[in-house]
C-alpha cells in the first residue's frame, strides 16, 4: 500500500501521556455547532480521509487544504497539544459524523460510545479504537480503524505518533499521522506490540456506519477449502458462489466476481462461461442491501494435473474492490477453492486391448451442491462472454480458494467388455482342444 509509512516507535510514553489530556470545552463546543449530515456515515469515507492524511502534522496542511486537525496546533496555550484525539475527531467530523461530546481527550471517544450505545468489542473500518482507558473519560490514545481482516487483525491510522521526546509542544510539533502496521491483533484486552498499549474498545459514530460495498458469504456449490475438489483434466463443473449484500449500496451489472491473490490474475479454470479470464460472473439486474445473489460460472480443469488454489472476491468495476480500506469486505483471501486435477483417461496404444483403471472414461462428481461436470474439454481457443474486455491481470498462476470434500472419480467399463469377450473366446477354444485330445487318448471328457 503506497500510503503505508514506517511506524515510529520512539517516545511511546510521551505519546500516551499526551493523548490522555483531560476533557476540555472548546473542541466540544465547535463539534456541537456542526449539524449531523446523515444518520449513517460511510466507513469508506472515514478510512479514505484518514489515510489521505498519513504523514500529516499538527500544524501542517491537511488533505482538505486547511491547516491543523481541530486544535492540534494551538491547544496548548497557543502551541501544539497532544493531538491523537484531535485527528480522530477531525476525520469523523469531515466525514459527516455528529461529533457532539468529543474533545481533545482520547477518553472522550470511549464516553461517546457509552453515551450513544456504539461501544463494541468488534471493530469495523471507520471506528475509533481507544487504548488504555482509565475511567472518567481518560485514555492514553485513540486511532481510526482503517482495515479489518478475517483473521481478527486490524490496521489503524494514528495522529500524534512518533514525536521527539521533550515537552508537550516539542513532541506534538514533531509527531505525524502514521498507519499502524503491520496488522495487529484486534482483540479487546490485548496489547499489540505495534501499539504498546491495551485495546479498550471500539466506538462507531452515532447511528452506526454504512459500508459502501460489503458482502457476506451465504453458500457455494463446491467444497470449502480445507478439502480438495477432485477433477479430471479437461472436466467442466457448473458452480456458483452465493453472497449477501451487507453494504449500503445496491449491486448492479458492474458488481462482479473476480480473481484475487493477486487481483485480476488470469485463472487456469476459466472457460467460455466467464466474462473474461479474471472475471467469473456479474450481477444480472440489481441486488439491494440485504439481498442475495448467486454468481454462477463453470470450473474448467486445466490439462496439467496438480493441486490448484483459486481466490475470489467482489469488485465494483471502476469504483472499488470490496476488500479496499473502508469497504466492508470480505478480504481477498476469504473465498477460495482447492482443486486436485488428475490425469484423464489413457488412450490405448494401437493393437492393445483397452481396460483397467485407466482404460475407461471418467466423470467427476463434487460434494455439496455442486453439479456433476462432464468429461468433455473444449478444444481450440475459448470464446469469452459479450462483456469481455481487456482487463488488467497477471500471468496465470496457481489458484487459491476454499477447500471442500473430494469429488472422486468413477471408472467406466470403457473397452474392457471387448477385451473380456476375446479372452472368453480363447478359453472356449482351449476347452474344445482338451476335449478333442481326451477322445483321442480314450480319456473321458
């Protein structure tokens, strides 16, 4: 991520002391003078504004063209004050949040959550995260949650981080807005090393957050990634992934299921049912918030045997990936399929009798709701759907995805019946020969 900066770890003690300043009144009065713009604010807007100011300083120019974050430059008797709460409040206020009740004290966010019923143990992008809360609206630090991962880790943007040791003015005039990374464990009560303070809770704005684009998993036709789906080389299996619109915007024909890890990677399992080699399917019609949609596509096994992994996610073409900072997810590595491709039927050499395990045609079946695929692989080049276009993508690589139960292969008789008939004829001739030799020697048949 281009906005990531190296986390400065010096003067953490000074940072903690600075952000635990007692509640004041000037910032609160300013906040109360603002009218709330909407009952729900976009978490994506909050994250975008926070990240746009990474590198900013207490008295510098912010991304909106102004100077300072609230009273960051003058709150300390005309000098810079400890300003982690100033930054978080400024981001919220300029994203449309009603910030009544917030001030320059980090702990004011915790009390805001208590008073408005938005204090939680579960983070979401755009929340404020408070550290080392001590009661009476006093805490050591507050930051903005910029990313929430499926494994419970988070990233956050912190104001007033990494300043030089010294007085409040010295520290605050040399500190910056930083992205706290790498991602750290977001469990409330934990003390992530990248922060050095204990997570006390997460606070959402009044009215909650509306994630612009978000999806939650419903079901899929193939197994989850812990178990492999077995396919024969060249086999095609009709498949689907069903997702629920858990965001704030309606899905349309630009909402598409795409390859990830990396994004836009050309898939080895694409066929002509796909929009393009890195776009599996698109929404037909519209899907309002709360609705579900089944993205349908084929999985066409490549000709080379091996274990493949495929990852998928949703993208609103030209707008955002659902896993982008501020969107509601899922992460790029959540939707996956693991496929074990085995060799297809062996072709008997001329003059030999077919049969055995490799002698017949095979058809694969997948567990779960997957439809059985035929064994026919398409020959020649693929013709993509009408929406196909030139899309960015990397060279085809291994595919990642959720594992599921094995599909298994069923061996058909193939040419074995012809071979058996031939052997029976030979045995019959041998019996006749024995009978004839018995009569010639006077033996009973």
